[in-house]
């Protein structure tokens, strides 16, 4: 296969890579041997060295084994970025269990579906999220819930301040009253760092990463240790000029999202970088952290860079430590890129990936030819082409078709969805559902989405899921949603609603209903009432016609 992009690889980026026959948790232990006293995690001033991180992982793995966790059991993590999210992830993998990442923004209905579909019997949750778990626990496969708190890894006196703040805000855990949960701190304290030796192979499943599809039904993407480790190594090769054991990653991209998990966590651990963890993106906090802890690498999404660019008191903070920033999950406007680079003096490049590919497949060269508007060129050992959406035939340079990808980072399939797997995996090629074109240099450009997916602030939103909630409203006859431009989030959700005859409703009433049944980022920002929805002859709603008229 012709690979014109190889001519544009920087000299220090290999054209092909060798991948060790190791598992994800083995790279943690290897980094701990190389850099035992180097900080692995920095969390609001508290530091865990690589040696200390391994000790915590081993203690939790011992505890999980005593609770009955066996190889290939599913362990769900309901956590934001915090030390526990890293410890729990690697402890589960240490036992050969399968990690199921759960978005902390999920409401009870979404949480219940994912736990049931994955068959997760153990869940580790933040105390502030536990009430959602409590309300659905009896109707799920869950046998054990482990509860932890942000304050468990905060340094003194922040831990005390956090405790009193939570009391003041009346965040009380049902877990202590109902005694249905176990406590992280107890398990870590009581368990020795001597987990059993479980044989885990690179081809074993490591992760079920839930995503939506063309049908809108949330599916678990099956990713092996090899898939995830390969992608971490591919990403590491792309930033060749950064030094192992020396760099500091600003880890504000959520680990429950595959982009943050691979680029901000797995790759960082593979390279012995320090992870500066933040539970969520708050621009003032992020700027203070950059100023104080001097991260050198900052992977993010366009909305983060937009927020920094437009911060009114930006001159108060020193951002000069940043060497390289990687933008993904949504298109990066050229003006955002140029302004951010001017402000920081760092290099910001745009890449592309999808959950089904662990996720990174393309990126613009950092120290080479960067093409604005392009998602870049394929990473080492990754093939890509554009094919006709009808026939599947390869298309020449400049023609628009579906982007298909092949590489060792591509998923094994969808969990318990063989038919959907066959639709997107054909002869080793992953059909992405994205419409793209390629230029003569091998740079790829996303033109549109074959799927109706909306990307708002880096989050994937599938219209059907929102529409199904709207259809549950007793006054709504028909509903459709579409993405509309948003200066900050890139896109946002707009709902188009037809009410039942004789019914009246306000926009606020519809939005309140959505807030009760959807994660905040999926809730429409506006509602337009229509007498009817434009449709095809077979009754399919024409989303483009909705937006045009």
C-alpha cells in the first residue's frame, strides 16, 4: 500500500516500531524499577512516587482478590481524575480483570444500563457519586461497591478543609448509614502489597470502553492489553524529543475518556512521566497549576485552549514550561492554535482518533510539516485510506469518502454485539463512519460525519439517545436533535419538538425533563417547537432540513 505520509515523518520518529510482549500493568512495574523515586502522581501538592504507586496498586489488587475478583471479571470505575482512578485501573489489570470506565456525569439510567451490559460485579466510586449507585445497586449485577473520597489523597491541611467543606454543603454518604459499601482507606490499610501472580497475556481483554454507534445504542469497545500498550507506544514515538523520566503531563483530560486514558495516563506511565492530576477543567485552577507545577506536556480539547486564550487575567500566569500540546476530540480552529502558541511559546498540533482505535490514529508532526485544518498523518504501523461509501472501493487523492483504518491499535470488536462488529470491521479495516479526504502528501482531512454524532466540548453525543429521552415526555409527539455551532463547545445540542394535539409546553419544561434523565453535557441548550418534522419518503427525519429551515 502506498504510504506517502512516511516522507513527512520527522527524522526522530521511527517508520515502524517494535512492541514488547507485555501487559499494561507490567509497564507500570518497569517504570517503577527505572524511576522508583520519581513522582508518578502530583495531586494538589500531594506526591506519589512510582515506587509508592506500585505499593498502592499491589495493596488494592490484594484487596480485590480477597473480595473474589477473578481474571476477566469486570471492575467498573466511577471516578474523576484522582490517584484512586490510576491505582484502581492498574490494580484491576494486575488481576487480569477487565476495567469498565464509567463517566462520572452519568445519571442513574445511564449508569444502570452500562453496569448491566458489562456485567460488572464490582464498582469503585467517589463518595459524592455514591447516591446514584445506591439508588440502582439492587437492580444491577453489582456485588461489591468500594467508596473513596477526594480527601483520601489530599495533603494536610487540604484534606481537613475538604472534609469541613463537604459537611457544610451537606454532602453526606448513604454508604455509612446503609452499610452497603466498603471503604477504600480500610481496604488499603488492611491489605498487604502481595497480590497473587495471575497469568495475564497481551491478547487478553483489558478494557470495555463504552461508546455510541450509528444506532445510538451504547456499546462496549473491546480493547486488549496489546491494543492499549501499542497505542501508548505509538503516541510516545510521536513526541520523540521529550525525555523519559523527566516530563510532566497536565492530566486534566478525563481518564474515563479513552483519549485521556491513553495519552495522559498510559503513555505517561510507559515513559515514566509525572502526571499532574486535576479532577475537572476549571480554567483558573488549570492556569494556577501550570504556573506552579510547570507541566511540559498538555493534551486537551479545543474548548480548553479557547478558555485559556480568552482568560482575562492571563498575564498573571507563567505558561512557558509547556513544550508540546496535543488537541483532539474535535476540530481545532486555526486562530485558536495560533493564539495559544503565541501566548505559551509551545507547539500545539491537532490529531485524530476514535474509541475503536484505542484511540489515536493520526497526528500532525510536531517538528515538521503541519497543515492547518488537517488531522495529520497516520502514526507508525497505522494504515489509512478513503473508500467509496457505496462500493468500498479505494478513492484517489482529493475525493471524499469514508475513512478506514488498519493497525495494531484497532479494537477486537463490540462487547456482545457481533452484528455491529461485522459492520465496522472488514478484513482488518476499521470503518470509522467519518467522511474524509487525503491530499498528495498523505495528510487526511475530516469533511463531515457519516454518523449523526454531535461533539460538544470533546464529548460525543448521539442524537438517538437524547431523542429517546424526549420521546418519554408525555406531551411530546415527535422529537429530533441536531448539532448547531457553538463558539465555545464547538457544537451544542438543539432539540426540535412536535407536541401532541391539545398539549402546551415551555422550553424550560422540556429542558428540565432532559436534565433529570441525561448527563449534563447531553442536555439540549435550546428547543424549537414545530408543527411537523421534515422527513424522507420512508419516514426518516431529515436533520439537515431541520437546520436549514
